[in-house]
């Protein structure tokens, strides 16, 4: 089995651990992913003598080979950070952004040091599921109908006087029974069997084999027929919520989901767009950082449209060209600020007056300022790991009083430091504008 690891925008040359046939097989698997654009050019590009990664991270798998793509902010920078450090950061981002609750002890820490991203996620799923199964399965009441010698539950009068009319020794009973065979457990059982075929680690396979035997009484269903929409997380099974989300990541076909089509039965393709992941990661941490401030953090909200029918009067709302700012900060119904996240590196040149910001990004923020009537705007980029962010003065927008801040955040920090940094960024943004705002609370 050939396995290669590269970074975003990096490449693997044919003949250097990867054959041309394997590269074509990996590209074919990428083309089958639900997020693939035409010819999968947003995931992998086939060159004359190499295969090139784009701005998605995760795993692409085909028969006899797999390709792991790790995050990289700057395509032109050298890969000075170790694969282990970058992979661990990616796992942490997935954990926080998707609410997977992967921090499950020493085994996960060991796995992160020596496994691929897919192996880490499978091992985390197996370890956590095994721990929960040993604590006891969640059960739910299911309605049954049966003809019994003694009454159990309620008598089904209609069935009693039709089907059992000639069997006075039988009673048509309708009763509820507490069972572990629930939609949630059917998904867990199917995931255990499916992931066992793709786990490489002997320790992980042992856990999944134990789970397969423990859950033997749960009927197995094809992946395409799993009852995702029937799962209800409530107080009786709340401790399974993170496991359910992790199962969705590994089995379902969402933006963060695996691909398991019949055309690629030899592996899992698990891909995450870094722009989306960075945005969600920042939004979750910002929500935690501003807890107690009385500020609502809204992801991909707003949905105000730019244009509508011209009447000659003031147009209060549009009907076409809807907008979705990455992050809206709101308090008491008032929009305080809008943040747009960008997964790319800013210019570090102090003489660059634009700081490397693209014109399209500026136009987008100017439109948000008008549509959402807010004076505080921010473009947020990942910083160089370990480097202090450069001091950048906010821009003013011509013809108005709005301020546009351009900021970076060091993704190598732990969650506590990141939350503190985000709170400081927001504090500074509140102090800008024509009328500086004070903290809402706290």
C-alpha cells in the first residue's frame, strides 16, 4: 500500500513513490467526491509529471494507494513545521469546528504522533464508542404487536376479533418494549463494520472487532439506507452526541464527509475545504471568547440581497444576489461588526500599503457595510506560526465612516490563547469607528 503526504498547493511527482497509474486513480477518486468541481480541479490537478493538491485537506484513497493533504497557509513558504505538528493542529481544528470531542486521553495523543488523519479519526471513533458501549447502550421504547397467551400492554380489539376470532387462546397485544435497536445504534453498528475495513492499525482494528461482536444484536443496514434523519439526541442519549457527529463526518456526504461510492471501494476519501474549516473554527472560538459579553455570533447568516426592482424610491431590501457574511456579531438586534475569514497568508512587507489584501475582498466588505449598516469590518487571516502579528492600522472607507481592520491570528496557539487573542481583536475593533463602543457586558 503506497501512502504519500503532501501540503496544500504541494505536489507529488511520478516515480518518487507514486506511479502515474496511482496518480490517475487518486484523481478519479477525487472526481467522485461530492465537493469536486469539474475534473476535481479544486481538489487535485493532474500535471504532466506530477499530481498537485489544491485548497482542500484530508485523505484521498484509491486502490493500492492513498494521499494525505495537510494544511499550508502560504504556497511559497517552505515546509518548516513537522507533519506531526501540522496534523495535530488540523485534528484540533476539526475537533473544535465540528464539535467532535476528540480529546479522549493518551491513546489519541499517541495516535496523532504516528498516524494519518483518517487513522486518527477512525481510532478516536473506535475508542470513544467502545468506552460508551461499556457504560451501557442507550435504549428507547418501540411498539410491538404480537399474539400472546396472556395480555401484555393493550388489547388490539380489531385484530383480536378478525385474525384471532378462531383462536380464543391468543390475545392480540400491542405493547412497548425497551430496546437498544434504535436508529442511533444502527448507525454506530454500521460504522463499526465499515470502518474496520479501512483501519490500518492493529490496535484500532481490535477495538472495532470487539465493537462488532458487542453490537451483534443490532441489525446491520447498508450505508445508503442508514436512518440519519430518525436520530433524536435528547437527555437520554446526550453523551452520544459527539459520537454521532463523528459518525456523520466519517460516513455522510456533506462538505466534511467521506466518499464511499461503488466506484472507489478500496478506500475512504475524506476532504475538508480549508476556507470553510478556518471560518467555522474561528466562529466557535469567538463564540466562546465572547461568552458573557451579551454578543451573538452568527455564522453564514444575514442573507440580505443586494439588488431589487428599481422604483425611484429608497429600496429597503433586495431580492437577488443574496449575501452571507462569514461571521456577524450582533447585540440587542444591532449588528456591531462583520468578520470575513480568509485562509491565505497576508503580505509581511511593511511597505505594502494594501497588506496583500485582494480588491475582491475589499469590495465584498464594502457591500456588507452598506447592506448591514455597520461601521466595523474585519478581514481575518491566519498568521505565521510562532510569529507576533504585525501592527496594522485600520483602513477607512471612502465616502463613509466605516473602518476595515486587517488582522492575523497565530493558529499554532492553544485554544485558551486563541480565545484570548480573538477577544483582544474584538476589543480593538469596538474601539474603532466614528462612535467607539464599550463592551456590552462582562
